[in-house]
C-alpha cells in the first residue's frame, strides 16, 4: 500500500532536489572554498554578480547568515537600521542584529509590508544630540509575512534615492526577489541594482536544498568573506550545493511563474466562502483569515486530511505554492480546505 498523499503547502522550502539536480550535484567540480576556492562556487558567484548587476557575489549556506553579514557590513556598534515591522530580519533571525552587531532595528509599521520613501524618511536620524545614527534601510521583496507582497520598481528607486541623499546603505532581503521580478515583468537586475547589497535565496522557489548569495561591491564583498567566516559560514566543498543552485537558475526559474498561477487557483477556490477571507496573492503565498475559529484548529484538521499549512496568526493560515506541488494537487488541497472549513 502506498503512503497517503500529503500536499505540503507550509512553505516553498519543503521541495526536494530532483534526480537531475542531484546528478548535477554529484558531478560538480570541487575544491576547498576556504583554502583556495571551490570552482563551482566561484562559477555560481560570477554568474550571480552578472545576473544581478553587481560587482561581486558571495555564496552563503543560508539567507539568514547573508542578511546578518549585510547588517555587519553596513553598520557599526550602536547604530540603527530601519526595517518593516513584519520583516524576517526583525522577527525570524533570533535578535542577531542586537546580539552580534549591537545594532538596533527600528521598525516601521505598514498595513501591507511595503516600505516607501515617504514612510521611511521621518525615521532616518543623523545622530545629532541624543539620537542614534541610522546606518541603513532594509526592505524585503517579496515580503514574506505580508503574503508574498511585491514592492514595485518606482518604490524601490525612491528608497535608493532616499538612502543616497542620507549617505546610508539600502539592503534588499530578496529571499524571493525572483518572484518579485516575475510578478513585475522586470529582469531581476533592475530590482537588484536599487540595493547596496542584495540577498537572494536558492532554497525557496528555486527548489534547492540550501544556499543564498549576497551581492554588492567588490570592497563590501571582500569584507563579507571575513564576516561569513566569523559566523561559521566558510564551507569547504561548497560546490556540491552551488551546483544545485547553478542548475536551478537554468531549469527552475520559469516554474515560479507557474507557482504564482497555482496561488491564484487556491485564492479563487477559497474566495466567496463564508467564514474565510482570502488576501489576493501577488506571488506564490496565499493568506486566509478565519472568522469563526482559531487557525490552529483548522490546521490540525487539514493535517489529518493530508494538507499541511502554516498558522500565521490566531485566525490566519498561510499556503505557499512551489515546484513540489502540481496544479491538480493544489486544486485538490484548496477543495479540501473548503470542505474541512465548512
Ligand atoms: C527564508 C527567508 C530568509 C532566510 O533564509 P534561510 O535560508 O531560511 O536562512 C530571509 N528572508 C526572507 C524574507 C525569507 O523568506
């Protein structure tokens, strides 16, 4: 008897490497990346720098580590960085900004996860009198906790100009920058060029087991090598992972467009049902609010029915589409949600 089908919509991180991706990993040319460089990792870094329109790129095991390295590059002890209140940096990185760099994250509340120059302008402080100095602004595109919300190019350029006018850095947490680029119909470098540094992930929509890159200027990235080492991110034959990332750029980029279509299907099936309100998705993340019961209850019932989802608030559930679920599985999952919720 085959095991019961489980449709896992908790995150786009749950994908497993395909046979072809594993083959690319198995055949990767390798070296010691801490000693004299791993050739596959170097190849990936060159490709990323070019793809995102920056001078240099550095491979990291995780996005969290790359974000933290970026904070370290842009700040000094006792300064602050402006972030959105629901951001990954503020909520999902174990207060590392404070613990490692002595940096205060100054949060800006928004209704939709989108920081704009108008919202941020009044938050920048110049260190006069008793105010702390603002070292950087960090934005998240797409914004995960807001439901994969996209910041458009005009807004990003406005933030770039604001950062320039104040002589501070703009970091882009682009764990899902690929999704933003696809949703906007822009090549990724147009978005990435707005950032002083940009972090992108391979372990989300691109379907790799691990890996992120940080891009920026040569000078910054040279310093980042030392910061990465201090965080324990100096990997040896990292080309095993970089090969998967390289493969995913060639083969999995287009599937993200499909992920967005699948999210629309989920939203359409869930729309117009009493007791549930769906937030229309920009990309591959669908948020749903329940009016009549705790989200935790429905999550448990859905798990029993073979559909895994995430709880994102007392009444909020999150569904994420990815290349590990087909259109028909996604439709089936949404019908199951409707049936169980009824
Ligand atoms: C997943 C994610 C990260 C961190 O990536 P890890 O590889 O899990 O450390 C950072 N920012 C955002 C917005 C994310 O979604």
